[in-house]
């Protein structure tokens, strides 16, 4: 059983072995995460060369014939090694030796050797939803991802912005964490606020959310005085 985590890989050193389409997809994921990426292969897709020209990644053009020797030769200890070549035996060898060296590993064609998976990721605004079948059906994970993307509305995205706006203000106004949770829930479920957000009226919704917060604060202060 694998645990789905939202890892912070910003600034982490990632080595991706492979220069094809699958490597390109993984590169884009790590670029999005803000990682420092070195891609190793005997040849690269044009898209990967372009990323190198844009100074988003480093390239090492070499043919790896001995997985153990390659892992031992690394001057900089990577945080993650990703094996995505079209050579099953090479991927497996890289994964095993990298794990033995203490690196976190992803092996494209051997989930049992991987320390993590790449879930199908639905990204809509500030929302990220990961769909994983534990490597059993990447195709089905993509289908489910597309269904989820259709479910999330513009109103949902505005509600996230509203909650992000009101939370720090509540911390300034209401000391009790449990009461803050109740206020946030009230704002989330308020029908009038929902109607405003459905019309794209975020700024007006913010004022109504503040009114709800002030009402709770006044009520709390009144109870404390009694």
C-alpha cells in the first residue's frame, strides 16, 4: 500500500535517466515542482533539447552500460533517481543500485522497485487532485482524471480564493481555533455567498464573509463578558 503525498521537491536534485517521451513527461513534472534536474541519455527528444536551451535542465549525453558503475560515478548525490529508458534490465539495475545507495527511486516499468508513483494529476486553478491505480492501470487513471477535471467549477475555485482571503483575517479576530473552523464552514455553506461566487462576484462575497466573521466575533465576545 502506497501513501499519496504532496512532496516538496523544490530545489531538490533529480537525475532522470532516459531521453524519450516518458522522460519528457517526467521532466515537466519536476520542472513544475522546482527541482534541479539532470537528464542522462545517449540521445534526447527535440523537446528535451529545447528545455535545456531554456536552461530549465542539464543534459549529460552518455550511454550507460553498467548501472552499478553509473550510480557509483555520481559526483553529486541526487535526492531522486528516475529510470525511464526503453531498456527494462537497465531500469531495474539503476533502481536497485540507487536504492542501495539511499536514493529515492522511480522505475517506469517496475512499480515494485519504485518508492513512489506519478499519479494522474488533475490541475484546475489552485486545485490539484491525484488519481492513482497503484500502477495497475495508468490509462484508467487518466480517464478518471479527466472526469474529475469536469466536476470542478469556477465557483469552487473562487470559494478557495475566498477561504484563503478570510482565514488569516479570522486568526486576527478570533483566537479559538474551533470557532474559526465553524466560521469557515458557515462561509462555505452560505447560500448567498454561493450565489455571488456563481456570478463571479468574489469581492462582494468577501464582504459578506467578513460580516459573518464579525457576527461570530461579537457573539463570542458577548458570551465571554457574560
